[in-house]
C-alpha cells in the first residue's frame, strides 16, 4: 500500500482533458465536471482509497452465474496488483479456472473496460471462447455495498490534493485511487521515489487517460531502475509501433531482463524469434 502524503486545503482541479495535458486525445466524448468528496481526518474516519476499492469490490454481489474481478484499467490497458500491464490473454488465464458450467458472464470492475475502439471486455470475451464479458464504459465508482455507477467527466474536482482518502461510508472513484499519484509526479522525481513514479505513470493512463504521458512516465521510472516500468513502456512502444519504437522496446526489455524480470526476458525472446 502506498504511504499517505500530506493534503492541502481548498479545491484542487484535476484536468483529465486540459491544456496542461496536451497529449491527451481520447475520443471518448468526455464532458462536464464531477466532484470527489474529501475526508476531514479531524471529524471523519478516513480510509485509504486503495483499501476502499478492495473492500467495496469484495462487497460486489457475486452469484454462481457470474465471475467478477477488480483491477486498474484504462480504455487500452489492464494492470495487475504490482502495477504491471496485463495482456488480455494473461487475464483470461487468471479467470478461466473460475469458470464452470453455471457461469454465464464475467464482470470487469475496472474503468473503461467496455469503452474505446477495441473494448477490452470484447477482446477478453474472445480470449474466453465467447464467454460474455461486461465492462464499464466510463469512470467507475464503487460504493460500500458493492454497487457501482459510471461517469464520463472531462474534469474532476476534489477537496485537497495528494493522497486520496475517502470518508467511511462514502463512494470511491476507482481510477483516482490508482491515479492520484500522477499529480505528484514532480514531487516523486525530486524525492527519487522510483516506485511512486511507476504509480504516477499508471495514473496518467487510468485517470488522466493520457497514453503519451503514461509512456513518458514509465520510461522515467525505468530510468530510476523500476523493471516493471520498463516492461510497461516496452509494451506501449510495441503497441504504438511508430518508427524507432521496436528498437526502443528492445532496449527497455533488455534493461528489465538484466534486472531479473522474467516477463521482460520472455517478451524479448518472442521479439527475437
């Protein structure tokens, strides 16, 4: 779990699509503003947002006919608990043992898994031999009872900045639980906090919906020695496939493999075949 960072007072606007994040061009039809409630530690019981996501997802009303899984996600990428990007086939391998004759569908409790040009839910369904997969076409909010709602805001306003906590009983904005660190990136650079730079890069992807900033962030974390960040950056380079991307991806994978990262070593071997 990430260590809490200090809060500042007042309203802090996080611009999912603003002049400050000029590389972002989602085509997702975002609009309007959503307000995220803050938590006053002097008057309320504050819960780390990551813990709230876990607890609320556990409360999601499962049934014998449904398999649900909670994960950080953007319209383009899925992330495991260690911050590593997961290929759709990898997630399918995790889910497949839990599917039986009674299973009618899989539910992805992750933002934007049902949105974009090539919905992740649709691709996962194909990997699961046609099993219906329900994904979210928007930012996912979870309530303590496991109920959900979706929004498509262009701007998110919250009381305070930095580490995201919720008051006991309040809903949690799932992508902000994973994405708050993006707004603190310069602080992590100044402090040399390599692992938090990895989380900042994830935040650019899952909350700000900005792939180019995410790629920059992963490569920055890779420069600070984070093998998972190098792996993620390599996947994004391969995915983008512009001039020089494959060579850059190879260098990133070689770096991560030299640090003992087995997935990077395996992907590098695939590229060399």
